[in-house]
C-alpha cells in the first residue's frame, strides 16, 4: 500500500504545507494499525499459528489494547507534531 500511495500522496502533502516526515510517520502508524486489526489482522494470525490452542477470536480480542494505544499515539502526534519532529530540530 505504501509503495503505491506514497509517491502520489507525498507531493500533494508537501504542497498543502504538511510536514513530510510527520506524514510518513502517520502513514507508517496506519499500516501498523492495519496489521493488528480485523479483518486482515496479520499479527493475530501469527499468534494463532504459534499458539494453536488459542482461538482466533481470542487473538483478535487481545489486539484491542494495542489498537487503542496506536490511536492514542496518532492523536498525540497530530495534536503535538513537535514530538515526532524533535530529533530533526537538533
């Protein structure tokens, strides 16, 4: 997904004045969230294959705290972009 959308979206994002590094970080967070949430939830399928006695539904239930954490991180990055851009300003 990133390989297809980033080359198209990145110049547009720069034109509207959004920081490119922050955009890349938010895009990465979106992909991370997609890896742990249903219906794709690749990480839940990995857990299921490693621990066969755990039902897939339980593996998906265990993902929700991480989904909430990802949403909080994205909200913080949007509200305070200086968090992500601090290292670049040094």
